[in-house]
C-alpha cells in the first residue's frame, strides 16, 4: 500500500516552489483528510443481494490525520476526537466494463447502515467510459464509526466482473 504526502503530488518548478510549499504546509496542518483509491478489475459483483465493498488498495492521507483513521477490510474506521466528516466518492468505468448494465454505488456506515441518500445509479450503454459519483455530504460520527463504499449491479443474471474501473472515496475531518 503506497502512502503519499501532498507535496509528492505537486509538480514543482523553481518559480512556483515557494507557493507549493505554502500550499502543502496549509493542507497538512489545516485539512485532515484521507482518500482511499482503487484501480483495476472488480470480480464477481452481482445484484443488490450480492453487493460488496470496493476493495480499496491505496491510501493518500494528510500528515495530521495519521493515527486518527485506519483503512482495514475495505472500510475506513474513525478514531477518537472525530465528530463530523465530509464524504464524497467518484467512480469511472472504462469503455470495456460490461454494457447494458446499471451500476449502483452507495456509502454505508456501521452506525447508520446504508445511506440511501448517497445512492447513485448509472446505466452504461455501448462501449464508452461512464462516470458516477456523489459530490459531498456532511455526516455526524463517533469514535469507531466505519465508512465504506458499496457497489452492485442490476441487469445481470449472474455475478459479473467489472473491468477497468477507478474508484475513490474522500473523507475529510471537519470537527
């Protein structure tokens, strides 16, 4: 599992180095966030009864959130002192993902269960890339809360492999 610092993701030249250092310091000192990522193929996804968590395999987090959140078993567990978070997700299905299928995604938490207000479904037709996401929402949480991203399909008769996908879920600590 790769771990990045914001400064590793910023392209620098001599003319903008100072500004980027200030931006990196600001983000690492003021915004507490974790972004979990996945890219590849998801195997054996089925209808609602066969829904599964996205198997996130990469993590980006700011310095000041380390030790306060943990990614384990495809869910993010929140630690002590976190009471409010902002969550968003973004999904891209590549051109060779199955067509004539509805793709569903929804955030779920241990405390509240499935958050249907975050449910989003898109119909992928033909061999074109398709985008799905949820802008952001604020959620009151408590220590030990677990947050994950569920995915399932409709329009398939058996479990189906979803080729070439990119998923991300961002959790920003507000309070």
